[in-house]
């Protein structure tokens, strides 16, 4: 893929710029009598993404709660019985409501953002979130390196709906073909951006 002609770089927040606190999840599984190392939980998280992909590509019916779908898939992939996984999700949801559990910034992340800005790209977040993503970006030190944040809860539309990407390109002042979106979920980030006319990186 060539980035020739690209003027804006949009990034997903969760699992792209900020990552799930797997160490915290490990403390929950241990307290529930099913200890799982943080590294194993990190690997198992791919099951959560695959569960979302199945819904958004029409291979599974929409769930009542995407959070339950995601975390039950994660915990069961890590070897935890579904009954316990559902109980763990209630603990995860309570903790996440206090402060987002997606707050781990990997080494080098800020360096990449700083370099993108130095090269003249407009850099922004386009995230399916709950209204707190801008605050999270500020809390973890990423906000100074962003031009703006598009939070699905705030704008009333979420990925993979093309409208959220069109809102982002309009705010950036670029055409869809002049932007690339980077995210972690194939159906939501990659296909959503492509349908909206953007380039996409998974």
C-alpha cells in the first residue's frame, strides 16, 4: 500500500493507541479461582475481536451487549468456564465505569504520533466509545499529539457506519481518499473505512 497523497491519519483508540489492562484482568481471574497470566489474556483477546467480526459481517446475530460478547469470548478462549466468564464481566464493567480499562500505552506510541505530526499529517482518533475517549487520551498523554477526537457516543454514529469516517474527513478538511484509518478490528475498522472511501490498515 502506498501512502502517496495521504494527508490525514485516523486511529482507533482501544487496542490501537491504548490497550486493555491485562494485568488487572489477571487479578480478577485469580480472585475467581481461575488464574490466567496476563500474557495469555492478551492472546485470548483476539477471540473477542473475532466475535465482533462475526456480528458485523452477518455471520452471527447481534448481541444484546457487545461488551458481554467481547469479554466472554476472551475469557473462555483463555480457558475459563462461560459461567465464570459472565461473572467476571460484571467485575470488568464495574471497574471500567470507574476509569477506562483501555489505558495502557505501549512503548513507542507517542514517538510514532509525534513523527506523524512532524511529517505534516493531520492525526486524529476515530473510536467507538462511550463519551470518555477524549478524556482518556488526555489522561494517558496522547491528546497533545492529536488534532481532534471523534467519539461515536458524542457524534451519534459508530463504525463501521461510513458516516463516522465522513465526519472525520470533513473535520480534517480532506477528501476520503486522502485519509487512512488504522485499527484492530477487521469488520469495524478496516472494512468500515474502505466502504467510506478511505485507505485502511489493520
